[in-house]
């Protein structure tokens, strides 16, 4: 096996410096404000608001924390139910479980691997308070159908857009259609500051309270704007503000939006072209992109025909110094999922995909020569 200095010669992910990250961090240090809501946080807010056209953007310490803020804003309480896709990261459910809600696990589509909107209504009941679609791999869910169903039932929609910043479906940015949406700036995401996230507040009714929840339940933002002569504890909340150092790093990434998306689009297209014939021959599936979707090109995956083939492909690539990985395990079959009533057979597509999916190396600075090595290694696998 060929190894680099600290691991595989070709890792699954590698942080990519794309702009002025170091310069902006130096400037933040020079300004003397490295706690939350400094100059660079405000610049990130302004950039994202302008690009996405959403009323309010609030950087958070993680996408998980942004989801927790959404649960607080919706006043989720014990006994409430929240519909989540079964094939997602635990935070999508956990943020609402922390407020006492019961997660209702919905199966996914076999093509996009997103929440299957055709099955959604069967999961809604009198206690349903929210639906949380996840734009898997940055490919947009069928938001028109989901929003129509939610509206007919008086249910809020929170878009978990951890994968999909600047992706579109039907000409609209992912994360701008639900009442609330969340972003991730984790190290593995298209735009990163190591650890971080954001809450998008698309319904203006939630804007003022979102500021309070993010500021530990105080009206501190109103104080800084001169709207009150002192600030105090007025609501539930917690410490969700990231350091301005992280915002400085993030701004350097966000400013390179066009270049980052172009690089990732090239990597995605190269994988699709290079693996198409092999996938057809081996009975493997490549990502499906609906005609009205402009993805964020967050990842490239292969769904193998069997669990055994998946395991052998990962081992084969590892023997050649290439790290490829699986993804989520079905929530309904997890220890916690079973506590909430999850049973074998509940979400068959999710259970099947989770056993067969392989994510290939994918990061913004991924060079053509290294990608060619991965493509060749996959194509030689039988």
C-alpha cells in the first residue's frame, strides 16, 4: 500500500486554500477582535445574504448548532414529531430529539438518494411539526412537492443544506425555500473554516428571535444597535457564535465561489465520464442529477450492486493508497433509532443504499493526475 506522510497517498478529503484565508486571519488578529460577530462575521453574513437573497444569515459554530437553533425557533416540544430522511447524518434528527421530539424516519428515492416526496404524506400526522429534507450530495430535493404538502398540513420546512450551498433546483438556490435552512462549513464541505455552520432565516417572522437565541437568549444585538440601553436574558438560547478568526478563514473561501464551483464541476464531470462504461459493465450506479437541478458538486459516489462488492472495492482502492469511504448508516436501524420505533424493513431503499455506496476522493484542489489514478484503479476493479 502506498502511503503519504500521514496516511494514504490520495486521501478522501484534503482542506483546500483557495483565496485570502491566511491574509484575513492575520487581519482579524490585527483588529483585536477574535470572538464572535466581528468584522469578518459581518462580511460573511453580507456576502451570503447578497448571493442567496435571504432575509437573514447567522453564522454558527456548526450545522448541528444551526439545526438546534431551528428546533428552538419552531418551539419544538416533547410529543412533537419531525419527519427526517432515514439516510442522513445524526444531527438532522438529534437537534429535534434534544427538544423532546420524536423523529419519524422517511425512506429515500433510489435515484437522487433524497427524501422520497412521494411517500411523505404517509409519515405526517396530527403531531407533525416539521419536515427536514436533506439535499444529499448537493442535489436538490423536490422542494415544490415538499412545500406544497407541508403547506396543506400547516407544517414547517427546515432545509438541511449541509451539502448544497450555491446549488439550485428549479432555478432557486437550495436552502432558500423552507422557513429555515442550515449550512455546514465543516472541513469536508465545499466551503470550509474547519468547523462551522450557518442558519438561513427565510421567514422574516423568525429573524428577531433567531438573533436572541444565538446570543444565549439575550437581546444583546438590540443593545449594540442602540435599540435598548442594556441587554438582558429574554428567551431560551445558547452560545452559537463562531470566532471571528473562523469567519475570516471562511470569507476567503466564500469569495472564491465561482472558482470553487468550477473546480468541483470539473472533478465531478471527469469522474462521470471516466467511470460511465465501467459502471454499466459492473452494474454500479452513478449519481443522478434531475434535469432542473444545478448541484453544488459536493461529492461523487458509486452505488455498487452488492455489499460485498462495496467492501472489496474499498479494500482494493486502499491497497493502492486511495482512501474511499462509505457514508451514513440507516437511522431507523441505529440503537437510538430503534428506541423511537425503527424496525427492520421500514426504509428499504435507505438500508440497501447504505450497504452499497462508496464515496470517492473529492476536494477542491484534487489534481487531474491523482484523479486519473483513482479512475484507473476503479476501472480495473472486478
